[in-house]
């Protein structure tokens, strides 16, 4: 049975993906349309994401970038699992955190950057799938603090399982564009790509 428009898949419940559905891969519908302050928001988000060594290390990719909404996709890899073979909660949390962070960042002005102030994740079902999709969606943008909703789904064939939900608070660092910190600069010099 298909999930009705606007509904969230109950924890652990699997639903079939419908081709041509207006929903994202996570099954959610955008609640609000936002206008970005920077017309080049998508390239700014993609460039910042490309600088994230952790996302590159785990093989995560930006799947969708819209104003106030970002999806990150991650293929299953055995080296990212815990002792039962499920995707590790730390990896689930990392892709959720980055999806939310970039959803907020997409609404910030050029020349600003983002940091997570806090986030809470509820793990709803074992992270078993051939790929995983994290959704970050801005719920309340603010001048300094922005609140995002987070979801992570496991995809196995045509089935999707909501495995994690969360909430996140971000801070906009106005006038402070992304930059390599001292430790990152040192590591980049030691290990050029």
C-alpha cells in the first residue's frame, strides 16, 4: 500500500517506491518552499560538500539540492557496519547531520557558513539496505539559528524503510565563508589528493 501524500512512513514500516511520485527517495514531501538568499546556493553547497573529507571517505554523495532541502545518498559498504552487519549509527548520524546542515546552508547568504549546534537522532529500525538516503529539511529558518528535520531511509530494491528521524539546530556564521582550518590545512599538505 502506498503512503498517502504528506504522510510519514511509520517506524520500521516498508513501503513500495512509486515511479513518478512527487516524493523524494525518503518518501517525504516538502512542507514549505523557501527562497534562497544566494542565487548560486546549489554550487556553493556542492563545493562545500566536496571539501568534506568524511563524506568522501564513506562514499556519500549529494543526491538533491533544493532551497531548504538536501538529500545525501550512501551505498552500503561492509566497512561501514557494526557487529551485526547493519550500517553503523555513527554513519547514519553523520549523513543525517550533513543533509540538515546543507539544507540550512542553502538558505544562507553568500560568504556565510554553517555549523551544527545540536542534533537528536532516534534510530527506528536496523539500518539494513543496499543504499541509504538522508534528508535534511529546514523547518524554521532564522537569522542566526535554523531548525531542521532529519530522516534517513534504507533502500532495498523497491522497498524503503525509515530507519532514523531527528531534529537539528544550526548556526549561520555570517561573513565567515567555509575555510580550511589549521588541522585540515596541515593534513592536506601531508596528504595531497
